[in-house]
C-alpha cells in the first residue's frame, strides 16, 4: 500500500487528500489536515473521487468515425493523430490558419493550459482559442484587472477569512459548492464576525448567515450602488484611504448619489433596513471582505456588477489592508492558473496581453519563433462556439477539458454548430456528451494518473501528484499535444514531462503579472505551495499582493463608475418568471464526471425546478409534478420542487444534466461587453404543468 499526498480533482478549493493505493490502483481517500484550505475536510465529491478512476465506460482507446453519419469505432493512436494533423493542415491550407480552433478548460493543469495556448499559436498558428473559464469568473477577472491592475481570486490566504470581522458574499453558495470552505466562515462567526449573503434563494449558505439579502436576479449592481450610497450618507467611507490609495472616487460618488434607498428597494426587492444593516456590519467590522461568486458575475453586466462591489470595498478602505479586501471565489480546480497562461483568446502566458508588442516579443523568444508570426486576439468562448462551421468561422475544433454540449449557453445552438464542423476532436477520459459527437476521440489520462501543478482559489500553486498508472491505451494531454505538434512540424520544444513544461512556463511568465519564475516543484513541495507573483527563486511568494501598492501604473486602485441596467432579457407577459441556474452539492458542472459516480448520482439523480409555493399555487403546480419551463430559446420538463427558499418571481434549475434535461436549452447567451461572459444567471421563462 502506498500513500500519495495530492489534491482533489474537482473545484478550486483544491482540498488536500492522500490517495492510498495498491497494485497501481487507488483504493482509499483520506483528507489531509496539513492543507489550510480544507484542514481535514472534504465534500462528498472529494470522498468519492477515487471512483472516477474506474468508471465502467472509461475511454481507453482512440476512436473515430470515417464519415459524419458513421458510428465511432476504435482505432490506433497513429490513425487518430495522423487524421487530426492531416485534416488540420488541409483546412488551414484551404481556409487559412483560423480555420482550426482550440477550446480548453479551467480543470487543466498549468502545464496543459500553457502548452495548449502555445500549441494553438505556434503549431496551428490560429488566433481561435478560448476556454470554459470565459463562462466562469471572467467578469470578476475583468473587474479586478481594471480596479487593481491584476486578477488574483482572493486577496490573501483563505484562512484570513476566519479572522475577518464581516464577509459580504454576493451570489455564492459555498455550503454546496465548496463545503470545507464554510469552516473559515464559521470560525469567523465564532469570533464574533458577521456573514452577509446576497442570493435570490435562501440557500444552505444563506441559512448560516447573520443577514440574508434576497434580491431579484440581475439587480446586484443596483444593490451595490445602494449600499455605497448608504455608506456615504452615514459617513462610513474611509476618506483617508480613498485619498491615499485610490483614484476616480468623484465620479463614483456622483453615481451613488442617485441610488437612494427607496429607489434601490424598488429595483432589487431588498428592504432598506436590511441594506442599512449590511453596510453597518461591514463598515464597523475592522477587518472585512467583499466576495463574489457566479451569482453576481454571470450576467451581461457582470463586470460592472463586480466593479460596483469593488467600489464599495474601496470606499470602506478594505483592499490592500492585511486581512481585508475584495475577492472572487474561483470555481474550477485550476480556474485560477487556467486563466493566466495563455488559453484565453486575448492572452499570452504570465497574464500578458496578446496585443502588447513587448509581451509578444518576450513570449516569442521563449518559444523560439518570430513575434510577427504570432496571431492576434481571437473570439471569446461563446462567440467562438457559435461561429463554428459558419462562413468565415472555424471548420475544425480541438477540445480539451470541457463539455459545452451541456454547459454552454443556448446549448441547442452550440450543439448545432459543433455538428456543422468538418472535424471535431475531443480529448477526455469519459464519453462526455460532446465527446460522443466527435469525429476523433482521444482518451486522456486523468488527475491521479499524471502530475502537474494547479493554482487554487487563493493564488497558491500546488502539486498534483501521480498516484496510479493510467490504463493501457491512454495518453496524457501533454503527450497528445506533443504528438500533434510534431506531426504539424511545429518549431520548439514539446516535452510531455510536466516538470520540463513548467520550467518553460516559468520563463514565459517571467516579468508578467502572473509571474511564476521563482516557483519550482521542489519548492512547492517543501513549502506546501507558493503564492504568485513569485519573480525569483529567492522570493518568498506573495500571499497578500496589494499591501504596499496596487500593480497599476500609479500604484493606486481605480474606482469605476457603473450604472444599473437590469437583465438583458426582462420578464414580460409571455415570459413572466425569472429563471436562474446553478449547482447542487453532489454534481459537478456538466456532470460528465459526477453522473458516473454511483453515490453522487444517487444523491442528486436529476434536475428539478425550485418554485415558491405561492407561484406554484398560482400556476396550479404540485410538489413533485412535471413542469415545463420554457424560454425564447427552448424548453425543458423537470420535476417541481416547492420551497419557500426561492423568491416567488424566480425559478431555479441546476445545469448538471444532459439531453432534454439541460438547463442550458433555456439560458440567454447575451454577453457582457467587457468580459464576454454569458448571462447564465437570469432570463425570462414561462412555467406550467407539462404539457402546457
Ligand atoms: N457541487 C459543486 N461544486 C462546485 C461546482 C459544481 O458544479 N458543483 N462547480 C465549481 C465551479 S466551476 C464554480 S464556478 C463554483 C460556483 O460556485 P457558486 O458561485 O457558489 O455556484 P452557483 O450555484 O453557480 O451560484 C451561486 C448562487 O448564485 C445565486 N444566484 C443566482 N442568480 C443570482 C443573482 O442574480 N444575484 C445573486 N446575488 N445571486 C444569484 C444562486 O441562487 C446560487 O445559490 O462552484 C465550484 N464548485
Ligand atoms: N446554466 C449554467 N451553465 C453553466 C454555469 C451555470 O452556472 N449555469 N456555469 C458555467 C461554469 S462556471 C463553468 S466552469 C462551466 C463548466 O462546464 P464544462 O466546461 O462543461 O466543465 P466540466 O463539466 O467540468 O467538463 C469538463 C470535461 O473535461 C473532462 N476533463 C476534466 N479534466 C480533464 C483533463 O485534464 N483533460 C481532459 N482532456 N479532459 C478533462 C471531463 O471529463 C469533462 O467531460 O459551465 C458553465 N455553464
Ligand atoms: S470542496 Fe472542492 S476540492 Fe474540496 S473535496 Fe469538494 S470538490 Fe473537492
Ligand atoms: Mo466555473
């Protein structure tokens, strides 16, 4: 029996766990108590993660279909890789380099995310690469960038939260999405701190809060401006901090003036006394945090909404003070690192901009190519997916680490676009709904079968360690990318050794905002993780980046004046109810992994619509009945779950299931103009007994 210390395959908390195995198989998982994020805790997904390694329909041989309408059949690796390389070269010769697109994921290790971005730019020469993080925390990233000059999820170690005096949590439900995270909030409350939750539903998290504000979906921006108005009116702003550490407050003060409490109550449905209470708790706490989750961010005005909450945090003097600040609860396992090293359409490694000549020169030198040959920025995730197979759009897609048939907004359209491609290539370890539609399926190694690094929600770079052998017939993503690069005669190094790729990533990131130059595997191991930026081997890493100055040209944080706009698609007579979507404890994302773990499938067997009993009565719907939920894009029929926890004007449907049960048949792909984030969290629907 051997024991391998590593981290959970799922979310950004990256709980530490030890895998006990025998004969190359993992048999038992034990939580680690030396990892501050979870300190001995795991959620049900973590406890059962070893079962992922042995799911019965694990992909173990490459597959392809000879014609679009033919079934997928097993083939050899050479056949699969030769076909992908030949088709990519053919389409490129015919239509230009942007004919081949790449889509990545925030679950990929830093090494894979880096290599995938390099593969797109160097081996394919395409600008058309983006990833599922665009669906995740892109709005928080954009707002952090414009306020602080940098985007690193949390402003300090997660344990800082326990010492906080108040946490305002906007649109996050960690009691279900990161259960062990709740212990930091519980510790804070034990120490006298207050938890304030903003969510249209009275979630498991909201039930543990001292104060729950329950706004209409899509009105958080107005709420934030209203809270700022109250803070200013009650003289709670930190004028000295504002003068010393920020710019742009004048315009924000002017905007906030117009968000008087009654008006904000009318827009949001949140009573004025509750708003007042929230502001007082935050302002009087000493140390305090403002945090956002997807509920506040996944909107067509998500970037401005996060800016509005950052404005509030800045007015109260929180960012850049030890034990206080603004933070985003990053979601996917490597949601943080995955957004730093070049799988984003507009990005080069180290969080560099692809349209910055100095960044291009630096990275091209590391890659051994001419900077003039690097493509420019490409399309964002939804724009890329919805352009597939169109005139002027990509004709081939190589996809690593995402299942957009289930998880992309307006999923029926995305599925239609995928089917219109000349070539769809999917690397995965299970036959996901997207892999099933592919022309070529490449069976990949997973999590405990390979090593690499992950950067957790704190910005701490961690080691994922290999504990078991991958099944015969399976290759790692780095081997797959390397083999394709070789066939495409790409210049430069294409190592399949994660540590060698990390060495190159260090050089490529050096001098960028997300600087990993001083981090290596041995250090991560010795120090239990290293916080970026870490520009040199002697540098201690940066747990709290903004204490002395913000990484903006003048060292100050920037207020950004923003106005309430409301949902892109509001309710009307035909579609009178708001739909919002999100997660349940036992399922993860598109469900490709968790629907295959029996204990999780049993705990959360299928989708449902949460309805308030008043709404249900008006519509004549009983608990457990089949209800039809219909938007302008599509309809689903799911089971009604009556609960007073949801607003009476809103229904909630989780998005983890496939086929006709996909919540994303309903969602609105309206995009945020800055982050290009789709509006997953609100659209207009009608609801009725099925069939209508
Ligand atoms: N069990 C589980 N855990 C996960 C995941 C998973 O799929 N399953 N995924 C991981 C990933 S990638 C992510 S991004 C995180 C996401 O973690 P969270 O952000 O916590 O998850 P969500 O359920 O998407 O949304 C949170 C809450 O937003 C609320 N909400 C909906 N609309 C609005 C609104 O307009 N305003 C406000 N204020 N709130 C609103 C919902 O009611 C919901 O309770 O979870 C990670 N952890
Ligand atoms: N309606 C609605 N839709 C949403 C959201 C919402 O709140 N509401 N949330 C959005 C958010 S925040 C996110 S993050 C997305 C996530 O949605 P997806 O991008 O679909 O994420 P997953 O379901 O995790 O899909 C990952 C796929 O890649 C595979 N995989 C995992 N790791 C690896 C790897 O290392 N290599 C390879 N080759 N494959 C791997 C898995 O088996 C799985 O099939 O969904 C978004 N969609
Ligand atoms: S909270 Fe996240 S990292 Fe921790 S065990 Fe659950 S899924 Fe894994
Ligand atoms: Mo996410």
